[in-house]
C-alpha cells in the first residue's frame, strides 16, 4: 500500500493506494503551527476513520507547496509507518519535460497532476486546478508548455468580503438567475458565472495562441460548482493529483534496468 500526501496552502489531502486503486481519500486543514506529534495523531485517526491498517503501508510520497509544514508531516509519516517518505523535488524522476526558465519554480502539485493527466487523457490537453489559486497548464504529450496562475475562487470571495464591509461571507453556489436581486445572490452570480466565464475565456485564448486541444480536465475543491456553468466540456477528476503522486512513486521505486 502506498500513502500519498499533498500539502496545500489551505488543505492537506491524504490518499492510500492499493495497487492502482485508491482505497481512501481524506482532506485535513493545513495548520502551519501543527507539530509532528499532532500530524501523527491526525494520520492515525484518518486510518481509523476509513478502517484501514496503517501497518500495511510499504511506501509514501509527499508533495508540498508549504515548506514550514513539510518537515513535521515527513517526521509524522516516518513515525507512524516506519517508511521514510519520498518528497517531490530535485532528483525525483517524473518523466515530464518542463519548458520553464526555472524548473524549481514549478509547484510539485502541478508536476504531479500533470504526470497523471498525460497518462490518462488524450493530448494536447489543458489541466485546470481550482484550489487556493486557479492554475491552467498546457501539456503536449510529456512536454509541459507552461501555465497561467489566477486568484482562487474561495480566496477571491474571502478577500471581497474582508475588504468590502457591506459584503457578507457567502457559500459558492449558483443563484436562481444570473441577475441577483439581493446582495448574496449578486455575489454568487459573480463568483460562479464570473469564474466559469473566465475558465471558458482562458481556454479559448490558450487555443488561439497554441492550437486546439483534445481534452480539458480539472481538479480541485472549488471546481465542481464552477465547471457546471462552463460552456466548454470539462472532465472533473478529483483524485488527479494523488494519482500523479502514485505514478511518480512507482517510477522512482521500480528497479532501474541496466544498460
């Protein structure tokens, strides 16, 4: 069994793979002040919640875009599983050819879901990640062409409510009509339809600049509500990132063939 962990700015996702199948997926809040012991307790609780035996874990891989949290989780994983985790970064083979001025600036989460996307979907393809930020990446076979980064849906909503005193905090869901007749519905319209229009528009601009794509796939917690309002057909794959981590772990764990 392979334990996969993605440490994001807002949440940390834990997945357990038995072979190619995902046995469970659990989402925890990313707490930058949590100690190694607290993360260990949370991991044990997650396994108990899903009635899984942590002693069956034979390997683990971690992706992190939150350096202050990485060491604590790595220590917790090694403590509860006895396995030293593989951490995404330099030296980890991905099979992805990255077209970038500085490879180290590309987030390990983007690398992971790109690896999964090229293994599962026809290319060329666009991958959209709707998390704390919205990223849109263009892939041509195993070549990572580049990406676009925009403010995330929830981040934008929270900033709007925080900076505008008269605007309340709202849930992300479509209103009854595109024109709101009260503040909450007006905000929901802007958030849901506005972001859907942004996604549709940016896909069009990428295709104008780089040519048509075969597939558009999206992942991330904020994606379903927005994607339902997009005019472009988009596949939603909630476990794309964890699948990529599993594939990368397999690639780096398999014995290298001698030449």
